[in-house]
C-alpha cells in the first residue's frame, strides 16, 4: 500500500524538531528507523501529514557505559546495541533481547528510542526497560525531563510523552546478577506471543532481589512486583517459581487475537516466565 501524502522534514537541530512538533501538533510525528511508523502509514493505520526525520540530529546515537551507569541514545539501532561489546559486558540481557527482535534487516534500522517510544504492546524493549528499571529522558519546549519506564506506558500507543516531546535517551544502573530474556513467537521475525525479562541477584544461595517484566500480555508492558516478591528470600526452587508464575498471571490481561485465545496466552506466559527465571537463576 501507499501512504497518504505527507511533508517530509529533515531538521539539523533539536530546537527545529520541537518547533515543528509545536507548529503541527498531532499532525506531526518524528521518525527514527521508520520500521514501525512507515508500515502503519502504508496500512493507513496512521496518517502523518508532517513527518520529521531525526537522523541528522547530533548526539542521539551514543552509547555510554560509565561508573555503573548505562546510557543509550534514542537513535542507537538494535544492530548497534547487539554489536557494542561494552554494553554486552555490562548488561547482557540487552543483547539477548535485541537478538530476538524481528530479523537483521529490521534491526539495522529499528532504534531503541523508536521501540521504547512507540507504545506498541508487542515491542520487546518496553518490558525490558521496566525489568531494568530504566529512566526515559525526554526533551520538549519546557526543557528536559525524566520518567521511569515503569510509569511511562498508559495504554496501547499511549504514553506519558507529550506530542511535542522527543525521547532522547534511556539510562539505567548496570544490572547485577543473572539474567534471561525468553520469547515465544509464531515464527522467526515475529512479535512475541509472550516474552519475559528477568534479572535475579543471588546471595548465599537465595534470591536477594528479582525483577520480572512481561511483554505482549496486556495493552502495556507488565512489571510484576508480585512475581518479584514471590522470589525474594527463596532458594528459587520449584515452589518459588510456581508462586512467581501465579503472581505474574494475576497481573497480566491478555486479549485474544491471531496469536491465540486468552487461555493459550496465559499458558504460554507461565512457561516462558518459568524458563526465564530458571535461566536467570542458573546465571546468577
Ligand atoms: C517485520 C517486522 C518485524 C518486527 N518485529 C519486532 C519484534 O519482534 N519486536 C519488536 O520489539 N519490534 C519489532 N519490530 C518493530 C521494530 O523493532 C521497530 O523498528 C521499532 O519498534 C521502532 O523503531 P523505529 O526506530 O523503526 O521507530 P519508528 O518507526 O521511526 O517510530 C515508531 C514510533 O515511535 C515514535 N518515535 C520514534 N523515535 C522517537 C523518539 N526519539 N522520540 C519520540 N517518539 C519517537 C514515532 O513517531 C512513531 O510513532 C518489527 C518491525 C518489522 C517491520
């Protein structure tokens, strides 16, 4: 399909981006890799009369790993992320998850900022960011502000970001302990039927802390505090994993679609989370 007509802008500075967003309001969108937005425009599910390309804006493609803190620019592609050795050493779950997104062609173009900003429940990075307790950095007409990833998602395609704000980066503390990103999909390159991001810190044979987030099982990513609580203080044995899964199932709200009925999705969610916890624990 061919998208509706649009004006294309390629500004050189963030001030110009924000001025264009203010001028055109809901009729304008920024474009990063274009691998979610352009398909939506072609399918006429999104009409964007004013398309603002971010690729000439300096400073959005940096990755920094410094003194226990990780910062990833919005225009860092999934390919860049996968191939950054320092990032992989500091937070291997990022690479493990990114390798399960789509296929290499999409990952060359798709960006961290676009994936996080989009608000598509099927995107893998929002849940990952919630698992890592990431901060999302935005810039708009009133300057910069930061929102916790766990507070950012409001409903499908609805986030805390205002129309005239741009996501500039995400940051997080270097995660500790074992990790796993598990994803069940219908075929290579597909979005998740269910995915789980897990980090576990083990001290003296028991779980000191845990973080659990689920993808594509509600209209927003789900960080399950109850599942985390079910693991803390246990030896991560079968009973603890079962309790964590039960707690997670209380937090998700999947809808029937072409990936299956609700009962199937809940079943898959339980299997995927069990696998993720067991693998994270084995690496902790
Ligand atoms: C065949 C196919 C399979 C895919 N499979 C998966 C998958 O399995 N898992 C997955 O997670 N993703 C998947 N994707 C999506 C892919 O990862 C996207 O590229 C990504 O979600 C969006 O990144 P983008 O840079 O392309 O964003 P764009 O398409 O450019 O933008 C997406 C949305 O975010 C907004 N946006 C982009 N950047 C910013 C910013 N810096 N600030 C504010 N708003 C911004 C845009 O206005 C737009 O509304 C798939 C895509 C395709 C085409």
